[in-house]
């Protein structure tokens, strides 16, 4: 008899990041881990680009339905890369277990939302 699956089991952060990287690569995009966090439960930040142009920074956050959502965070792309760098540095200082993954693919936000939520 096969063991029953645990309904509270969830994918690790490392597995989610790996799946996201593979999906983006399969679509002809580029994905790289800029900062590796805790393998099991590190917070995931996704920096999105399209053709090298910054389009946003998003965080995977728990939602009220028991799942996850992708929420825009940090400075807007119009504020420049220096603002983004300062924001990420502050976040990593406060939470060294945080992941930062960069996606450069059309509709990067959609890829992230479909994969990590």
C-alpha cells in the first residue's frame, strides 16, 4: 500500500527556484540566481527584465487561501538600478536566507506567478 501524501507538504525554495529557471530556459529566456537563500524555506524575490530592461521586483508571499501570491516590492524600475541594489542589500542584511533570482524573458512576471504561486 502506498503512503498517503501529506496535504501540508510543500516544495522547498530551492525546488521552486529550479523549476522557475527551467521553465524560463525552455521558453528561450535567461534565469539566474543572484543570491542563494535557505534551501528549504527562504523567501524568494524575483527581479524581472525584458530584453535587459528592468520591469520590476516581486516577492513570493503567503495569501489568505493558504497558497502564495506574487507581490510587487521595492523601488520601481524608474528609480534606477542603484535604488534596487540598495533595497536588495537591505533585505539580504535583514534576511540572509533570502533568494534573489533574475528572469529575462517576455512576460517574466507571468512566468514567476505561474511557477511559484
